[in-house]
C-alpha cells in the first residue's frame, strides 16, 4: 500500500506539472499507470509498524489520503462561500468532446439563486474553468430585468472561487438568475468531469464520467460547492447518437443538437434537492443491463463496457435486494425513481454514492462468482451495501460540513454490515465486524499520531484527509457502541426520526444525538448522561481507553479503571486533554443470562463495582461481544479462570469475546501490561477452536512472535507448539474446498492452510505439491485445478518444497500470462541462491521480470526469513547498480521492508551504517526512521520476552513431537 500511495502521489504531481493554465498536454500513459491495482497490499505508510495489522480491506483504502492535486497549499485563506446568495435550481448543459487531442467540455450553466443577505458580490466555486466573460449575466427572476455586471474576479487558482460583481446590491428575499458559458477540461485526474479509457477488441475506447466528492464539482461547472448549499439540478448532456449517457435522474427526452449532425442532447428530469458533490453524469459506449423486475420497487440497472456484460449478474441480483432492505430498515422509501450503478475503468475511490447513479471501480461491481475469491465476492456486496446505505445517510441527510464527514462514512461503514448480512447471511458479517473494523482501527487509534473523529477542516487537502480509518472504521465502531447502549431497536427508530427530521437538509452530530435522545426518552431508556455528553467524549477525543478490571474475590466486587491505551508513550507529550470517556461497561459470567451493565463516568478514573454477580471461582468477561470501543485487562486470577474455562469448554464464551481476549491479551503483553505467559496460556485451548473469528484474531498476533523467534534457539519449540494447535484446525477443515463450504469455512481454510503448510504439516504440503503437479501438466486449467482462495498458498508451498521444475514452471507462467501470483510464489523459495538470483534479475531489464513488478519481488524476498538478510546485503552491495538500473525512488521503502524482520544489534549496526553511507537518499527519509524504530522495538522485544516465552514454550511442549515426526 505504501507503494501505491506514493506512486499515485508522484504521478498526480507529474500530471499537475503537465497541466498548466487549464491546458492539459501531458502524456496519455500517465493516466493509465495511475490506475494499476496494487497486487499485494502493503500496510499504510506511516503506521506500518510491526504491531499494525493490515486490514483485509486495506487495499481499497489507498485513495484515502490528501489528493495533493493542488499546486499550492492554501492554509489560512478564507475558502468558504459567504452564504449571502444561495442556489435553488441549476440548469446545466454540457457537451463533452471525448476525443484524443480535444478533451474539453463546452458548458453552460444557469443558476437561480436566493438573496438572503444584500450584497453586490456573487461568489461561487470554480476550478480550472475557462469562463466566457461576455456570457456572464445576472437578472431578476420575477421581472426579468438584467442587473449590470461590473466586475468579474477570478480567484480560481488560489481560492477556487469566482466573484461576479453587480452594479447595485441585490435585494433580500428576491431571486436572481445567473448564467454563464465556460469550457472545462476532461482531465486525467479522476476528479471533476474526467476521461477514462479501456480497450475493447484491440481498440482504445474513451468515456467521460464524474467524481465530485469532496470538492470537485467546481471543476465541472461553476457552483456553490458546499454540502449545505443544496439545490435542484436539471442536467442536459450531449453525446454522439450511437453512445449512451446517464445521470442521477431518469432521462426524459433526447433531441438532435442543432448544427452538429450525429450528436444529440439527453435531457434529464430535475433532481431532488441535493448537495453538489452528489451530482453525476456519464457519457460512454457502455450498456445498461436492467435487474430482474420485482427485486425492488425502483428500476435498477448495471452499466458496464459491453465486454463485461457477463459479469454483472451478481450486482444485478444483490443491488436491488439491498436497496429493499434499507427501505425497510430506515422505514423510508428510496426517493428516486431509479438506481443506476456503473463500473468505471479508471476510478480513484472504491465507489461513490452519487444519488441514483453510483459509480464503482470495476472490480467491486463486476464479479464472476465462479472464479472470484470469497473475499472478492464479499467486497462487492459490502461496497454496494455501503453506497446504498449512503442514499439515505449522506444523500437524503448530509453532514453540514466536512468536519462531520464521519457521520456519512462511519454510518455507511456500519450499515454496510447490516446491508450485506440481509442478502448474504452466510457471510456472517456481524462476526467479521470486530476483525475488519474494530481490531483493525485499534492499531491506528492507539498511536499518538491519531486524531479525533470530528476535527476542523478547511482546505480541500484537509477535507480529503478526512477519508481515513478514523472516519470510517472508528466512526462505525462508536456508532455500533451507541446502538448497543441505547438498544438496537430504539437506535433504529431514532435513526428514522433523524432522517425524517432532516430529510433533504443537513445535520451535524448534535442533530443525531438529539434524535436518539428523544427516541431513548420516549422509550424510557435510562442513561447516566445525555447521548450527546456520552458520544462527545468518543468523537472529540482521539484514542480509546484500556479498562482494567481488578476483582476482589472476597467481596465479589471489582475496581474498574480507565486509562488511555497507547502502544508507545512518548516522554515529552504536552497534550492537555484529559483522556477519559463515558464508558459503557458490559460484563457477564454466563452468556445465557442478560448482560450486566454499568458506566464509568468521564470524571471517574476508577470505580468500585460492589458485586459482579460471580462467585470467586467463576470468570468474568467485560465488553460483551466486543460491542464497545475499548480494550480490557484483568487480574491474574481472572485470566486463569478464563483460561480454564476455555480449555474445559470454550463455547461457553462467545466467539467475539474469544477473539477479543486473544487480541487484547497479546497487545497488552506487547506493551508489557501483562505477562506473555498469561497471553500464551489463553492459546492452550486453541487445539479445540474451530471458529474463524478467534483464529483470525490470534494468528495475526502470533505472526509477530513467529517472525521474532525465527532466528532464535526457541524456534523449534515454537514451531512444535504452533503445529500442535494449528494442525487440528487444519485437519478439521481439510485441504479440499467444496462448493457447499460456508463462506467463513473458506476464510478459515485460507488461514489454516497458510499456517499448516508453512509449519510443514505433511498433509498440507503433499496436497499442495500434488495440486501443483496437476497444474504443471495442464497449465491452462488453473481455474479448475486451483481454487482462487487457495491459490497463493498452493503456489508458495510448491515452490518452498519443490525444486527447479516447480520454479521454472512458475516463472514461465508469470512470463507468459502476467500472473504475478507465480512471481510472488517464486520469492518463497528456501534456497539462498534462488533468492539472490531473483534480486539480481531486478537489475537486468531483459530478465523477464517487469519493471512494474520489481517492488513486489524485493518486498517478498525481504519478507522471506531466508531472503531477509540477502535483501539487506543486496541493498548494501549493489547500491550503485540498483541506482543505475532503477533510479533512487525505491531505496526508502526497500530499506523499511528489510527492517521488519531485523531484531539483532548486529543487524541494526549494519542498517545504520547503510543509512550513513547514503545520507542524501536515506538520511532524512521517514521510511528509514520508521524502519530503524521497528528494529529497535524488535531488539527490545527480544531482550524482554525471549526468556519468558522460551520458558513457557519449554513447559508446554506437546506430547507428540511434530518436529521429530516431520523429519
Ligand atoms: N463517499 C465515498 C467515496 C469517496 C472516497 C469520495 C474518498 C471521495 C473521497 C464512498 O462512499 C466510499 O466510502 N467508498 C469506499 C468504499 C467503501 C465500501 C469503504 C471507498 O472508496 O473506499
Ligand atoms: Zn462512503
């Protein structure tokens, strides 16, 4: 991910440089390279530390960073519209010339505005538009009388504004009609009304489509581009008569364009009242395929290039059904007559919720359920559910400014689980929430560099930086917590109230809290403070608490305390904020009984619960089902009681809480809050664990230990212990995937196989080798022979355990089919000579490894325990050759890749020496700093924990010696 981020950044800057005064003359291949999908998701830059667990969804967030397409930072300038003139109705006519060498749009806009404060200055947003000054008119709507325009102030290149100055002050309460003509660029920036392309039957085809959120409607037509300045929009777009167009609303008429034979205007119905960032239109040669009638009350179509017609079935089926679900969940009809969804070949975000015309990256709308991975299918459903949830939450009711973006995105990120669950109950989305959203964002929000959910933002760059894991994942977590303490059904009715109260308008979080409060009050839900008081602590403070529970086994009570949870504390913090929250406490000793509830107030660091309702020999678990946004630590006795329960019968503890216990315990051990032996004790029961959620949570934690112990004497005991817990999981699930397998069994198999094969479990290795042998004899039947879910493990295991023939076959498949999974697998070889050979190939343009894949190879070799030192030596010894062959842009990230597995003083010395040898390139690099920080943490971890873990492992060796059996 770090690569795709920085690559995208570099290219956007390059595009900007080529894009001057509205004239785009840059090379066309730039826009194509912009869109290359990341093959292997890397951790997000900046938080890619060893404790960070990348989300499985991480690769779809790569756009969530400041777009940086502006030439200058605009700090401190007043960028807001004054609000004295407000738009009511736009009539927009656009004629895009989707032709190489032209790439412009002829535009005309007419805006009926209300004057709410008298002024002579009519300001609106505009960016990179060439405005025909002679065409600018202002008239009184009622009388038709023109108002003289005396001046036109163009601040497009600084404040993204234009101001029309009129001769006399406009009168409060009257309406005016503003008109102007302009030309915009069908740019390659994936923002505004932009161009995209694809190849069909060997021919490059183009289309024009919009992406306006957050602040890019102004690139397409002059407008009041702020979310509260809602209006009706009447759109007309021109197109070649053999093409198609689509927009938010249904098409009403098509008419010839006078003077342009072969071109027509498509006139669209006037929209409902909405924000400018939701306006959308598209002109293309796409086909629109209707969903089966009867799945929903609205007309539903999927738009895609003709070649992809066969890939629309899945989305055509689930889309209308999810829409139906939301209508009933929100208890509000979908207000538009139709819903289109379009798959755009070049698209910056994952998908965009334009009202009535949702746009998608192709991979999230076009799926083949027969060949796609289980995860790809799930992602398609989740993305559709997310965007459809926005049709109410976001589109019908919109946040009043971008500081509250989390209301849109946090909510959609919560609702996507409910929407997906409604159509794919087998996906068990509610079980996945804690892995994908909660435990994932804990890793980010536990850093001092996190941010509060709601923060002031002004510039477009600041606004774009809000599209991050804090708005999305943390937002979804605090909403889920709120639903839990209010009660789900009360919460649901409160949402309907909020949406109805604010329909076609805007709202801030206070409006939401008020609606939930009214609902809670009307249903006699008792809370210790107002919803607003409680939720403000979660939205205006960054981070989250660690709740420490110290039981008193004599009294049956406990002391409960809250402290901000940080992965590392810096010594010199001057942060004046008191990190305390209104904490909903939930706990249980028996899941068949109602959950017990209490609160820690924002003013209490600690509190005594007089009775937990548990006997001295009974365990107590806090944060039931991990509905709340905090971690929990217990006293040693309670950990022992929990451990014993898990060993005796783990099903007595819910699967979410088993996952929570493991994730919390290993994170607490990492920061030295509890002993590793306590965390490891909780894994003893895993030989009986069969559920995906706890396994997935713990494996990502154990992975770090696995990396750290690799070179140490404890490793054989570690491997032996790991095999003793993983093998039963693998055996229960089995190697062979079947059609009938439930979704989470497929997910489990990915984890179990990955570990079993890595640990050398014979059945796994043999099956992988024989599957690979079959593939070698029928290389064109890959899809039939290898399940896409198992592909990477099978290929990797065959290379690890196979010989030259397996390797040669993989290289050949990569070269002839361009399938990078084979290349990644080659990097898993256990032979040092093979790995150094691979690195050498990066320097040789004729080696067969594409330049676009060099990063992938280096990363995977560096991640290979045997390759790590080889990769470091390659950097040290071949520096000049790397620079000559590939330039200097890779050094920083490669340096950091190498650091992940380094945990010795000798390694650190070598790395520092390398940095000092290249002060210009490495001296000031953030990647280098992060990398060295990682190595220092690793060394510290080893010195602190090697002995303790070693002793624990020695005391917990399985009766069966897996290491001996393997040999
Ligand atoms: N509103 C966003 C799209 C967006 C993202 C616009 C960033 C401008 C900047 C949309 O609803 C969204 O969140 N899309 C997600 C997909 C989703 C399933 C998480 C995305 O693009 O990652
Ligand atoms: Zn969204």
